[in-house]
C-alpha cells in the first residue's frame, strides 16, 4: 500500500521501496522502454517528495535537459527555447543551455541571435558537430562560403557519418539537372505542370522562413506553395501553385556528386508530388520523403 501524502517512511522501509522501484526502472531500461522507465522515475520522485528525501543536485538540470530534447524531437523550437532560458535562469550559465538556445533561435529563423549564441561556444571546450554545422549554415546566409566550408569540414571531422561536406553546386548546374529531371516526367504529369513556375535558389530567404507559423525549416530542401491540382481556382497570389528548390540545402545532404544529383531529383519529384495532392506519408511510401 502506498503511503499517504505527508507520511514519512522509516529509513529501512524507504530503502526497500526505492530498491523495488529501481528494479522496475532498470528492467525498463533493459527493455528499451523509455516511457516505462520515465514512469518509474516519476513514481520515485513522488516517493522521495512524500518522504522529504532530496534528489541529487544534478537530477533537476538533467530533467531540464530532457524537456529540451523532447521539444527538439517534436519540432517545437519555441518551447525548446523557453526550456533552455528557464534552465539558465534556474541553474545559471551553461554551454548546454547556450547551445540549445542557439539551435532553437536558428530553427525559429532568428539568425542574428543564433549566431551570437553559437559563436560564443567556439571559445569553449564544446565540440558538438551540430554546433559547427549550424555555424556553417549561418555563414552561408551571409554569403561567406569560405567560412561555411571551414565549419562544415569541422563538423565532418567530428562526425563523418552524419555530416558530409556539402558538394559544391552552382545554381546554373542545379537548373540543368532540374531540366533533365523534368524531361523524365511522364507527359500526363508535365501537362499539369505547364503553368507551375519552379524557382531555384541557394537557401530559403528570411521571408520564406517566416511565411508560415511556426517558421519554415531553414534547412528545407524544397517547398510546394499554393493550391494543389483539382482545388478550385483562386485569384489570390498566395494561392498560385509554385515550387521552390534550395540547392545549397540539398548539397548539405550529399557527400558526392552522384548523391547530389539523386537528392536534387528526389526533391523535385517530392514537391511535384505535393502539387499533385500526395501527402508526406504517401510520398514516403513512394520513396520520395
């Protein structure tokens, strides 16, 4: 039977109950059941509170970091930023909070604040490849390709498998590849695309990033905007169908010229699929997600 609120367990009883709770927690870890492990940890916290047992000093910062990670996985960068700011207010300055703030600023399209936060970490002993990757993306936005490449190379050195050095590709070459890809499209689909402009640029502009709420991912490789095939025609400019392709973002996903061409082709087909009315799940089934 659980103890009523405010009732203090004696030391032996508390130790026994915590031991049993830990066994369940450990089993959940072995089973890789994160939610069950979190549930056992939550019950342990409740037991500790009822017994006036203080948690170890590092527990609360670690829990704050879990909130940050959860909001990152959910793509809620507004809440990720708030969590990092609250953690900093509660526990003081820390490179982890600064990094989380910089990452959230970036995905929220607050690029000046992102640069300020992330650049401050380059003087610290902080070698997360994502730090240098994001700094490379920010350098691209300043048209500083030399600095961008240096940052991307550092990220690659720290984690070669997940951070390939982008393959240089000019806008002219990207357009050539897109023309080649369009030539592969069946005539019945080409007919639908006859009035759909395709715009090619290096990266999404700030205007594009802030064209939606929440902001569009600054690393998006392509976008379809406007009405899909079959929707009632509209005279509003924002409803006119168009495809936007961002060749430098696509290049960041490729480690060699062959992969680059494949990613350029896949991105164009993906956005054409959206225009034809396919959703993300359907595109994933077709290998175009």
